[in-house]
C-alpha cells in the first residue's frame, strides 16, 4: 500500500512539474531589441504570442516551410499576434501594417469546396481576384471550378484554394521618381536583394507567372527584399502606406 501511495504522489509531482514547465515557456521570442517578434506554430496548432500591436504589425520574414497568409494562418489582435497551421515568422511591431482584427479584410482568403459542393466566400472583388495557391488535388480553373461575383469568391467541384484580392489596399500616393528594386527568384530558389527599405515596400509589377504573395513568396526587412518560390517582381522602396 505504501508503494502504491508513493507512486501516486510521484506521478502527481511529475504532473505538477510538467504543468509548471508548460506555463513557464513563453510564447514568442523578441529580437533586435524587442522590435521584432518571432511567433511559431508547430504541430499545426494555433499559438498566440503576446505583444503590443497598437502601432501595427507587419510580417517581414517567414521562417517555416508552411505558408503564412494574413487572415488565414496569421493575424493580430489587441493582445498580440497569432499563428496557426504550421506558420512561423518574424513580425515587426509598431511600424505600420495590420492592427487588431486583421483576420477581417485579409488580402488573401481561403475558399473551399467540400465534397464537391458549391461554396461562396464573401470578399471585396471589385479590383479583381487571382488564385494564389491551389490546396486541393482537384484543379481550380477560373470560371469552371472557381470564379467571382460582386460579393465574393465561389468554388465548386472540389476546388480548395487561397485567393488574392487585388487592390484590397488603398492606392498609394503617386511619387515623381519611385525607388524601384527588381528582385527575382530563379528556379524557385530563395534570393535576397539589398536595398534601403525605409518606411516600407510595395510590389509595383509582377514579372513572373508564379504568384508573388507578400509574406509567402516575398517580404522585406530593414536591409532589403527577399523572394522565393519563383516570384520575380519590381518593388518600390521607402513606400509610405496611407495613414502610416
């Protein structure tokens, strides 16, 4: 009996110790003096990394093999940044970008036809929509298994994909002589192009057939622009977002 009680106490102590270890493990890692937050989702779970997001949040580098798509696999709320489905990335804080509630109005949305059924996903489609990534084995063909109407994106026949909403952000102010940098991923290899990014970067012209999606196939930090997965494009440096 004493041995049984001792074993029970030992198991209880071990469980408490494990629970304490889990509680002590912080979510998110601060880099570069705290301005950059690294948030990682492992084993497909959703992870919330506490942070002050009042000044905005911007993804600057994906560190995982899984895509990081705003509103689908990452977003920001009043308490921090969340990631899911294996997305791991570095986020710069307080430099503009998405704020609380960035799960709404995402520039990329996921829309899925389950069981071959027709499905409609509300979205702003006035400026056009492009297929960013096919997620299903069944083909996603425009006007056959997916398309758009005035109120959103529709899918059918088993098409599941991520769709980029073109022109979902306000048009930037015109500049007389924009500082444009061309950066190209050849053979789908990752490449970094040095440049002074200043207040921000925007893609002004896609040169490749492969889709260039910010945070997934291109991004930037304080020292330049990176591209991968075949993205080739021209980027305007030192771009100030409206309201930034």
